């Protein structure tokens, strides 16, 4: 038992080594976007645990105009048949909370480390689709019109969330150089892995006289994986 306690004490001392550096809070700024931006961590010996949240704002809009002309066989001329004006806008944000840790390998001013991080993408999106179409007769008179004003409903928001809420893992290695007692600069290289799965189900049916005479059910299961390398520069402030 005494030998086990001594071994465990040596292991703990190896990870939490006062000579390696004082325990402190660390603010890290990274150049990679949108997954990594700024993180707040706490370093204890060779280990630093950190976390943060990044936000990617999304804004997209388009205005369209569609004009249709038909041939008037009676008067033998081209006339305006219909004119449509519409607008579409998409807005929202992707929130990316992440947690991770570094393990430092050396005790020098220029020190290397390995890093691992987990994150999740949380979408919050909405769209608006507006339009007006007018119909004209051969004399140029507007005899009918149709309009719409749509936005994302509850089911569409849930489907969008299911398709975009990726979970991810990042692993890599890096190094940093202490340029002043409270500042260090560095760089990282590693791999990012994204995983997502979603299930959708749609039902279409016709009913008359209190009875369902037609029903169609469609189901889909979607799985996606992405993988890619990343590089980033870092600025670390110890306080």
C-alpha cells in the first residue's frame, strides 16, 4: 500500500509540478474561425483546461422579379401575362460552445503541448419569404393576384436543427513561446471531426366522409461525417 501511495504521489507531482509554472487563469485568442475564437482556461502544472463559446452570425437576402409575356393570337401581339415580385431573407446564428484541454510536454520558454477539444454546433435560424404576383388579360387589365408571407414554422426549425447540430472532436499539437511574463504566442496544427445524424418522417393523407382514403408515409435517416485539418495562431495572456 505504501508503494502504491508513493507511485500515485509521483504521478500527481508529475502532472502538477510547481516548478513548471504557477497555476493561473489563461485567456487565449485564436485566429481560426468559427470553431475557435477566444477561450478562458485554468492552468495547473502541465495541464490546462479551457472552454468558450463562439458565434457565427448569418444574414442572407435576395429580391427577385419575374415577368411573363404571352402571344395574343387574336390581336397578334405580345402582351403582359403576369408579373411577380418576391423577397427572401435568412437570418440567425450558429452557436459553438466548446471544452478542451492541453497537456504540456516541456518546461522551456518554447514549450510544446498536445490538445483535445469537444464542441457542438447549435443553430438558431429563421427565414421570411414574401411575394406578390399579378395576372393581366390581353387588354392590360389586372384581373387577379396572389400573395404570400411565409416564415419558418416549428417543424421546419426542428428539422433545420437536426440537420445542422453537429458534434465535433478536435485533436492536435502546438507550441508556444513566452515573450513576456504574462504573454506567450504560439501555433497549432491538428484534425477536426464533425458528426451528425437526423431522422425525418412525413405523412400525407386525404380524407373525406370521415374516412382516410389515401395515406403516404416517408422516412429518412441522414448521417454525415466531415474531417479536415486546421492550423491557427494563438496569443495567450496569463493572469
